[in-house]
């Protein structure tokens, strides 16, 4: 089935954007070298998750799957999403449509969420690869090119959106990395992490905390 699916994408019978990260990880799990090569050519970067990140995923899976009474707060989880994720991702119709829309993603699957949050560059569509922008004044920027015309390009960095004149650009260097930063969970407490993941798994929108601005 995987070969037939990739053939359909290559022949433009199916859009590459219809292949989700979950689909790609499933194909990668077949451990077929030919399929891996075709995935990279047709869809984008696919690589093995480093051992340290695999351990981090295992630790988080054990913590989030434990039967200890949860102290999670899904409203706080929504607030954390707004602060950390909504600059690039939409969920339930809210947020920026720069990265993939998460509303229809396989969010009920904890492994899917952990793999994409802990190691965002393991599976990266060509449409969402980070580009390094070298300017003629010596400045170096990196982010996702969200639009480009004959005179300018618009670059979404981790902090803001910048419009850059093409005449100011010395070189564009596409990478195989996701603009989504590593270590997104490193500064969150265990309760915050649980709240964020519980929110991501919700089937419908939840209210923000009463004290949220």
C-alpha cells in the first residue's frame, strides 16, 4: 500500500500535503530503504530520532500515561498553546496557518504528539522546512519563507514575521530542519506539560482560564 500511495503522490493523483506526519512515520516504520528514499524525494525529510530524544519520549510517555490522579488543567493547556504554538499552528480555527493545521491531526495518539513535539525535525514536509537567509549586510536570519514575489520575501522567524527585499539577500540556504524549536518542553513543569498535552488531545475547543488576558 505504501508504494501505491507514494506512486500516487509522485503522479500528482494525491497532493503531498495530504500525507500527514503520522502517515509518513508509519511508512518509515516499515524499514524499507527504497520507501525511505522516495519519501525524502516526494514529501520531505525523514530521519531516525536520536537516542537522547527517544529516551525523552519514553520518559514523557511513562509520565503522561501514569495512573496517578491528574493535576492537569486543560484551560491552562490552551493558554500554553497560545503562548508557545499558536504563532505557527492553528487548532480549532485559532492561531496562525504557517505550520500544519493541527485540528485534523492524529492528536488522540500520545506517541504521535510526543514524537512531533520532542523531535520536530525527524519528519519535515518540504513545504515546512526552515531556510537560512544571508543578507548582504552580514546579518543571518532563519525561519520559514511563507510568501515570496519578485521584490520581497516574508520570513516567519521564531519571534516575528519579517518582510525582506530580495535586493538585500545575498543567499538563501534551504535546510532539512523544521522551524519548530527543539526543547519546547524543557522550561515547562510536569503539570504544565500534562496540561498542554491534555489540551492537544481535546476533541473540541475549551475556554481560556478566567484570569487570562
